[in-house]
C-alpha cells in the first residue's frame, strides 16, 4: 500500500508542477523583453514597425527604438516572427540572389542579409534570419548608422553577433514560457501607438537620382527609350481619343494640359512659334480634333522644343500637375519610392482626376481591397490592389490595352520587393528590354 501511495504522490507532484512548464503563444511584448535582454533597454518599444520585406504572413512584431531625438525616432531593432509567403524564401541566398537586399550570406548562425548606404534612400540595414518551429522564421533587423561595408566588420551599436543571439534565443519561437510573456507585459517602455510611418520621413522619388529613374521608366513606356530629354520635341496623335500627345509627359490637346503648356510658354516668351495656335487649341479642347492645327502646328512644336524656355515650361508643368501631387499623395499613404512611382505613372497615363478611369478612381478602387501602409496595411498588398485596379481601367481603352508597363515592369519590381526602386533595374515594355545598371549621377 505504501508503494502505491508513493507512485500516486509522484504523479500528483508532477501534475501540480507540470502546468508551470506549459508554453503559450509568444507576444510582441515578449519579443521585446527577450531582445532587450541582449541589446539593452530601449527608449521605447511597440508592435508598430516598417514592414521590411512585406514577405511575412500574420507576423508577430516588436520594434525597439534606441537614441531617439527630435524628428528622429532613433535606431531601430525589429524582431519579426512568422511564416513566409509561398513565393519567398528569405533564408536561401541562392534562390533570392538580387532580391530584397544587396548582400546575402548563409552562416553557421543563420542567414545574414544587409543593404549598404544609399544616400538617396536610406542608411542601410542588417537582417539576421533563423528558422523556428512549425515553419516559422524569425528575422531580427537593425537600422541605424550608415552602413558602407560588411556589417561583420563594423562596430555597430547592435552587432551582428547580438542580432543572431536574439534570433537563436530559444525563448523566441511560436510559443514561449508564461514567465517570458508575463515579463513582457510588465515592460515600462512599451507603448501601444508609435506611428513609425509618420514619424519616419518617407522620402524617395523626389530626390534627384530617383526622379531621373522615374523619368526614364516613364519614357520607356511612352516612347520606347530611356533618353527622355529627347521627348521635348515629341508630338503625334496616338489614337486614344485625346488628340495630339506631346512633350516629355504626353501633354494632350484634348485634355487641356497641352493648351496650358503653350499658354505658359507664351507668357514667358511672347511671339514664340506656338502662340498663334492658342485659339485653335482652345477650340479643340475636350475633343480629338486637329482643326486649326495639323502639320503647321507639328512643325511649330518641333521648333519650339529647341528653346530652353519651352523645355523649362514642360518641366514645370510636369511637376505641378503630375509629379509633385503624385509623390505627395504617395508619401501621405506611406509608400516608398516604388509606390510613389506607381502613383506617378498612373497620373501620367490616366490624369489626376477623380472619375473612375482617372487616378482618383483607381486609388478608390484599390482601397476597397487593401489598406495603405499609413493605415496599417501591407505596402505590397496595397500596391498589388492598386495595380489590379489600374490594369482593369487600361484594358477598357484600346490604346492602353497592352499592360506590359505594369506586368513586366512595375509588378516585377514589386515581386523583387524593391520598394526603394534601387538599381540595378531590369524590365520589359512592349517586348523591349530596358536596364538601369547604377544610380544616375
């Protein structure tokens, strides 16, 4: 009897203590707690984060901030735990060569990725990736001082060794102990609503080098060349119902913007070769008519295009009506350089209006399917929805039913997760291959 009672006592003791070893789902606060164990106490931490690669499905995220200053949220240490989408394998350098980051190395501790300093976009970042249970991946990312070389050779505030120490910590997994979750719940530096996307100044397409890339991309689709400055002289009727299309951005006689260009040119240079066509341009506005224009107008346009004043007017009108509003709206939506270009190219082709077939209508259609990053949505998912909406509009117009400027250009950059629109860039439009090998000077 005593022997049986002993067995019962042992079982009872195990039952009483075993529940303390049960694991629970990990939380963002628990991720922050473990990361701070290795990297030190941050100024703040939250579940808000920049979606570095937009490759994780339903991730658990913690973002720790170190050394914030006025108008600068500080160095970022971000821990992301989740599954990767079916087309993405961030831990395999061979299958993702040239994707996501400039550099990738598989080490004994896990996969190390990094981007080096890009003066026009960001200071670079380092990523340590390690597989976890149930097909999950943990990615520990650090962005702070400008990175110009292999991060293993640099004295970073959070070293590569520390990043891998965090990633390989057994407490970071799909589940962890209740003690870790409880400790995370008591963090005094945890905040619930740091709006990183508004705190971090979204830059991109309006920087000179990125703007030059945007001009080349549009020119490849509009004129089948990267030499966009040659298009000041361009003028023809492409049969899209908008009359003459001309200049660096495709100003149209049927939509009024070509008329505005000629008027502004005449204000700057009275007596120019195009001034006498203003009455005719006023009459054909809103139609595809060539009445009062024709070959004399085409010849006058070609002559005017050699005048620096006319070129300055084209540049200014492009920026005022198309480029600046598109980039401004994209930044407000939390989009980086690729998204800013996606908006700009849409405004160039469809106009900045609010009807269903213009930019405003395309954006509204996209918002019915995805939230913008500024609203907490996925940048990749939102841009996919926007391009889907734009494709539907293009296919309704015979002059624009070829959607290769989206399918084999913009979607390619999106698949590559090149949200910074960084060279090298390779794309195809109308079957032609284009390439930008390096940052324009």
